[in-house]
C-alpha cells in the first residue's frame, strides 16, 4: 500500500471521529484548537484562501451564483410552499442566509479538493445521517456553522457528493434537532420589562395612528431608536418583531429535502450546491414558513409602512425580512451601517448583503453612488462625548484583542478565521515583545465576555510573552477607553473608530496581505500612516508606542495629526453632536415618501 492510500482526512476537532492509526491530514488549524502539538504522522493542509485577491474573486463569483440560485429556487419553493412569489421576494427573505451558506460550502469544498489533490486515495469519516440536523433559522445556522458537529455534517455531505470513501463515525455529543424555531421572547416581567411593555404600548399606538405613512425603525440601537420615536411625538414607530417560539409540527421533511435537487448547471461546484442546498435550508424558510408568515403578518394586516430602517435585522431577524418581502412593492427598505470595515475593506460580505437588500443605504460618513448617504450613528455618540474629557496622564495603554470563530463564517476583510487569528496572535506576540519595557502598563482587553472561540488566544500569547495584565471583567469598552491614555489595535473593526471619535490617542497596525482597503480610502490611510497612527507591522507600532507613551497628548494634539484624524472621521465616523437632529433631517422625507420597488 502506498503512503497516499494510508492517509485519512480529518475535517473537524471532534477527536472521536479521528482514525486510531495511520497518517492524518488535518483540513485546517480549526481541528487543533485543543492540542498543544501536532499528533505524530500528521500534517495540516495549508489554507486555500490566504489573500484578499483570492477572497475577493470568490466573493464576486458567489454573488453571481446567489442571484442565479434565487432564480432557479423560486419556482421550487413556490411549489413546495404553495405560494406565488417572485425571486425578489425570496432574495429579501433568505438572500442573506443563502449568501452565507454559499460561502461555507465554497470554503469547505475548496479545502476538500485541495486535500484530495494532495493525498489521492485518502479516506474521510462520515457523520451518520441520524445525527444530521437542520438549523431553525438564519441566526441558528450562523451559530451552528461555528461549531464542530455541524461542520462535520457539512463535510460529510461534500464527501458523499464527491464519493470519498470512509467509515461512519458518530459524535459523542451531537447536535439535537430543535423542535422549535427560537425567536427572541419579549422582556421578562421586571422593572426594565415593565418599562419596555409600556414602551411597546406606545409603539403600538404609534402604529395605529400612523399605519399608512410611517417610518418603521428596527435597529441595533433599540434604546436610541425608541427614544427617537417617542421624542418625535410617535410620528415614527419601533417594531422589534418579537415572536414567541414557533413549533416544528410534523418534523423535518427529510424526504423532500433528500430527493430535491436545484438544477444550477453542469459546473461541479454548482452541482454540489444544488444537492446540498435543500438539505440545509433552515426550518423557518420551509417547514415552519406558514406559521412564521401568519405570526408576522396577521397582527400587521392593516399596517402599511412607507419605509423601514434597520441596522442589523437583515442578518438576525427572519420575521423582519419576511415582512419586508411581503411589503416589498410598497415599503422602502433602508439599512444603516452598524460597525467598522464598511466602506473601507476591499472584501466585506456584510456590506454586499445589506446593500443588496436595501433600496437606500445609510453610512457613517462615506458615500458610494446615489443609493448611499451619511446618517449619524447613535453608537458613536457616547464616545464623542468622551472627547471633551481630559486624557488621564496615569492611564494604561489599552490593547483591544479581537476573536473569530474557528471555521470560516464569512468571506470578508480577514479572509478566514483560521488563517487570520493565527497570524493575528503571532503579530500580537511580536507587538507585546516590542513594548515589554512598559510591563503592566499595557492592559489587554479580551474579546467581549472572554469569548475566544476555542483558540485559547490569551493562553497562547502568555506562553510566548509571560503573564498578561487583563482589563477588568465586566467593564464596558466605553469605560475602558475613558480611563486609557493610549489605545492600540491590531485589526480594523468598530473599536478603533470609537476610540478615534473619543479623541483618544490611537495606534493601529495591520497585515497588508489580509487587511486590503479600497482605493477610494487609500489616501486617508496614507495620511494616518504619515502621522504615526497607522502601521504595517507590529514592530513599527511598538516603536511608536514607546516614543509617545510618556506624553501621548503632545503627539496627538499636533496639527497634522488632528488634520489626518478629522479628515478620516468625516468620511468614516461622522458625528454631529446631536444624532437625533441628523436623523430628523435625513429621515423625515422618507417618512412621507411612498414606497417603491428597487430597480
């Protein structure tokens, strides 16, 4: 037997599915998150999307495939669900989930292809069918996709499609099929819950009074949007689309799912998608769709909004997306940017999805064509108010970590979780070694709630550089920034924008191969680099920290530094000192405008 015949592919970190003997080819670093060393007779397959150019090409290909799939899938879903809807309806309802699903399958498929090319004749383990599950909804699918059992299922489906031989090995702790579609419940009975219930009554009154000419706000800034609606005399309504959990009656229709194929064409990847798509469509778009439609539309039968604004419901709320799909010809769909990387990163899937959903897209300052315009962000307002407070002389140097799931969950700026986090942690180690003379003055803020997605990032860094001084548990990022004299980041996200808006001295280092930015913002980034804010290596950033840490204010207040920051923020994180006034000015015309279909 040749050595190639003795290899077995290892797709996940579920060790009970690993072969007891023989050579093992781990399909990615995600398989080794709990191990200190690579097992004997083993190798790790190199990442298949290791640069922005490759990821960008993949994202463009999948964007085109999503549109093709929606066209072909529309009559199939209409027939199965006994409805008559066009492809735009289904694009609004499940387009975001479909885009994520295509990215998952593409990443897994390319990995398996590379593994089989590297090790011809290799075997691979299969997850028994009785341990397969179907996600409840979009968000449930998102979280399932970050864990080993569901990834084992998806890899199994690809192995079976490609007829890769191998044994069936069950999981010791498999996922359980949900019997309910879990929607967020209304607040429990408490003082805060009572306030929310009163608020809900007022919002209901707003819907009753203005049901035909009203802007619906469903945003990530729930408290702020409710405040805005109430201050405007109920001319605007907030509707969070809270639903009680919906039951899965009759179970999963595996017969239909297994016999249905989506005829996308003869391309090998498209044939794979056509087979796997019916197996993985969340329950809410198939078995539970009738209950969802009734639960969402019945209480809103006579509510006809002219426009709807959201900042994140496209990604998290199938009930909102269904309402938007049902009212697509009469209600304008507006989306507001809700974080960093938008308008900056050359490859950023969330922005593509949101702009595909929206008739009009609101940004934090940048503009890209007539369908985009700036709108102040409430999430930045609290940080803007920090800019009037003095920078504490004895405050720490705050290093804010990031974290990502082990499995690729989107093709975006950081390309892939496995690749990016490994590089990120290595560069963080290099930075901390560069500022080791500062000792405990450098405070490390771990990703919210200490979530490290199984990478054990803090332990890996401490093994290399020694014990870390961690930020106070439970302290908000706002409060951590407020007490810091200097803020440092090794990635692009919302956080670096918040500290810049707060007027805190900020230093950022990036990985050029992974953090590619758009040509339109390159001049702004070059200006930040010229004044020492932006760096292309952790060593350069560390040297700048040591140069300015004794008196960061003197550096930060220099005219050229403030000019570069001001220009950047006016385009990427514009604040007006009163976001409600900006919302009134920008949104009032939409409140009075009749809805229209996207052209």
